[in-house]
C-alpha cells in the first residue's frame, strides 16, 4: 500500500466484483468464545514496507459494500458491530439507508473464491450528532450487523483503547485497506488487502506540517479527536477507498485500534500526513451505542508500565521535508539528463524521473511503439546518465497510449534493468501534479529533448520567463474561448526570450523541454514545443496532464506539490478570462492598409533600441512617446538601453540590414467624429492580440500631463466602409489581463 492516500471527502467505488458476495444464505452460527478476546490474529508472516498482506494477518478488517462493490473499509469490534468513518455514509448531510450496505468479513482477495469469507447485512448505521464533515471532526460511525459475524481464524475483533490510552509519538502502527495504490490509481487485480506501516505523529508536529502552505495556499487546522500518522517525506499513506479502515498499534501482544482512516490532502504527498479519527476519545460514545450487546467491544486496560513510561507530550520539533528531486548544481548542468542510445538512430535526450525510469519522446523510437511486443533489439539499447561511468541497460519500453497520433502525448517511459543510486548521482527531475500552476514570471530554462540540434549560441540565451496563461492561450488562435483557470492544466506554456537575437537565425524547430524553477527546485513543465513561426515565442505542451500516467507506470516517479504560490494583491488570476474576438482585420479590426494620404500615420514613431532593433512607438504628447516594454528592455533587465526616436518617417525608408522590427503596430480605432484613438498595444510576439490602454489612464495622466483621453461616451468604432465595429469594452480591458500589459514612456531626443 505504498504511496496511497485518501483525498479529502473522496471515496472511490471499485467496480462490482462478478459473482461476489451475493450469498447471504450463509446462516450465522454463534461461534465466539465465552469471554470475547480481541486483537490477537493467528501467527503469520507479514510483508513490510507497504505491500500485499498475508491471509489472516488482519482478521478484523472488513469491506463495506454498496451496489455490489467495495466503497470503504471498517473494523470488527464485536460480533455484531463494525467501526468505520461517518463520511462513508453521509451524503450532503443525509445519512444513507442501512439497507443499501453490506459487510464482508474474512475476505483477503476481493477477486475469485471467497475462502473463509462471509457477508452480513447492515441493520443500522450510527454517527455522532455533531458530525458535519471530515474537516470538522467526529468522523466515526458504528454499523450494527443484522446477524452476528462468525468468528474464526480469519474473523476476529480488534481491541479498542480507553479514553486514557495514549499512543507514543513515533509509534509504528499499521493501516490496511483495498484503496487506491496512489492518487487516481486503483488497486489492481486480484485486489489483495494492502498493508502499510505508518508512524504516529504528535499534534504539534502534525499541525506544524499542515500550517505550511501547500497547493493553492492550503493550510489546515487540526481539531481535538484527530490523529496524524505518516512521514514528512510522504510516499507511504492511505488513499481513496481506504476510508473507514483501521490504524492499529501493537501493545503487550494485542493490537489496539488507534485511528480510523478519515482524510488527507492527496496521497503520500510530502509534508501532508494522513489524518485519522482518534478512537480513544470516543470510548464513551461507543459504549453508549452498543449498550446491551453481548458480547460488546473489548477495551483492555493499557499496561501501567507502558503508560508510565510514556514521556509527557511536548512541542515537537517540526521537521519540514524538502523535495528529493529537481536539484541541479547550476542551471544547465542537469543531473537528470538521459541520453538514450538505440542502434541505427541518433541519440535521444530524455529525463530521469525515478530510480528506474526515464521519460523521453516516443517519436525517438519509430516503428517500435506500434506493437504490444517489446522491440526486438531492446537488449542493445543503452541509457547514458550523468556521473555514471557505464551505460544502463533497458528492460522495458512503455509508450503513451496516444503517442502515435497526439503530439501532446508524444511520450514513452523506459525502465532500467537496475535502479540507480540517487543518493549520489544522478538525480531525478520533479514532475507536476495535474493541478500545478506555473506562475507567470517563473524563471525557466530550455533543455535538450529528443533528437535535438546543437544549441546555437551561448547557453544563457536558453533562459526564459514564463508568460501568463491568458496570453499563451489566446495567442495561438483560440479567440472567444475561456482561459483555463489555475488548478486546471493549461493547453500550452509559453516562455519569453529573445530568440530572434540568436546568431541571426530561427532555431524554433529544434526540440526542447521546458524546465521551470520554484524555490530552487526544477520541474519538468513542458515538452516539445508546438509548431510555430519565429515571430511568436515557443509554446510547449504542458506535462501536468501526464502526471497520473507517469505515476501509474513507474510507481515511484517524483510528482511534487507546487512550491511557489502567489495570486497577487488583487487575486486577478482567479477571474474568469476569455480571449478577445478576431475579425477579418485581426482583433478589433486592425487596419491592414495605410489610413492617411502619403501612407503615413503622423503619430507613429520609429524607436531604435541600442542600434540593433526597432520598436513601434506612438506620439501621445509633444514630449512623450508610448512603446511596449517588452520591445525596449531585454528579458529580465531593468536597465534602459541607448534609444533614438524618429518621428514623421515611420515606414518611409528601409531599415538598416542589421535591424529587426520586433513590435507589431499598435491598435487604433476611429470614433464617429473621425478621431483616431489608441486602444491597445500589441502583446509580445503577436500581430492581432493587444493589451488595453484604458486601465493605464491614471499612470499615463500622472506622467504625461498633456496626454488627451477620449471621453467614455465617444467610444471608438470603425466607419461602415472601414470594416467591423470595434467592441466598446475593448478600452476597458475586457479579456485583456493587466498582467499582459507592459508600457514604457520615453522622453524624446528627436532625430529628423
């Protein structure tokens, strides 16, 4: 049961088991001993570290069924009583009918013959009056069986702790269940009961971990009656479908149920241990509900030696686990870079994602991914890893199921014959969960991917800054569509860099992966850029959507929570955003032909930057020109270069051969009165998407006192013979986020 955990309020129903548990004709016979014994399974061996359990090891574990399939776990505490979690039976505040549920006892594998197993109907389901949801506590339930269970070697009750019972911090306990083996990854056939060893965490240590913001700035306040178990580094936990199952600890030869699997944030995630309902505080409630049952649950007294030997609870040191992936000595020195050598082909670059698996483009292996059979020459494949003197042999090739027809799924996983030691070198790269949101402005790098070409120019030119999701989504022709909000995988990731300056050539068709850094940790964010021309920045297919597939195949890849999170002061990232509409002339009817006699716009300016590129500017006052920051400043720089501004000649003379125009014309619309209005400035790399000027009125007015702004009633539009109407809300930045707008005002040194 390594790496599985329960998502908040989420229960997974495994599909009905053919022919299973239809028999209630097994008439019950009372076989329990006169004095109810508890917590003593038949002696048997156990597989450590999260794996299949052995039959009879956990005889109190039961499976709760609804609609013919497993939904939750539970524990037998008396012949007629099962202990479980309230959230398994409460939907939208309503307790589900007991008649819909059944309890399967003595089952080990939920596939095939039910040796020694039997089923009981549920007569009643009881939950505390104050239960309202898992995060509010009191997540406990009692199920009264319609007839007593048949006790035997595979069906025995567990002991319950008294209210005074204390479990020492750090105690090794065991959780069991048939839940997912990792997030969104159901337990495979034959559905054998899983077991995992977990450590009890003190309240102070657990609260410290949950006080550290996680994805979406998520924190959590532990309440009395909750218990934490797990490890700061994660990777071992309970998961969906384990809800209601027991967490048991052994004392004095007996097993006591310390907790009930309740909820967690993801499954096995770092610094997010599982949260259980502590059983001891509910002694009085359990006794009250089962009053009159013979025999009832057993509450053995804790050994005085054990209780007196426990140290008093103190504030524990909070040890925050750091990521075990994504650490590079310096940008460009990637310890996860893998070079796959296939006979007869050029080397293919990929990335190490776990001790035993390499991720690479499936297109590197043409003719070898279309068959279910392994490649005939797989024995001759080799993988070169950094700091490894010998090449690694390949045991298995697993292509993505959509690799042959979907460019966004052009992926394959290669399993190494022997796992590598990650404590020395190399190191795996971190992978994002599906809800990971790479923040605009994130510092990224390009890394070799697939059959790539040599880097044209200095390695520093491979540094990039991630652009906003709106900008990237809308730039590639998705006009009028809603932009995926944070928490949903984007359709593309766009890094910005000065690619047109690289040795005067376009290298947009080289193959690269996109690495982005968060708090010093590198994530593989995107793979192989979308086809695009040199005028537009590279766009990468995001890796978020492939995290579950990679995790399912590898069972050990390093999917990591988001480390950097900042919505900004106004939370603008959470607003619903759409792409602006396009017309036959581009967004908002950009005129393709000159508008005035002589072919010149009198307000246009040529802004020559450092003698190497030309930007378009707009004269907004006698001493001021407005231009786009992304055209003036180099990426990441705040230093203004040497600039010359030419008025009255825009487009009239050819540019010097060494110059390049790097900014498209601004967006101009005409009012009914015939006045032309500057509505937007082109966003980086686009000729038909614009950042609105309207939201910057205050800043421009304060800086340029003479600038003239159109009265709101005189919204601009195109005259009928000029084309389509300009949407009146364009000047109010409808669909154009503030994050996409970068403006620079220049005082003029007029030339010519």
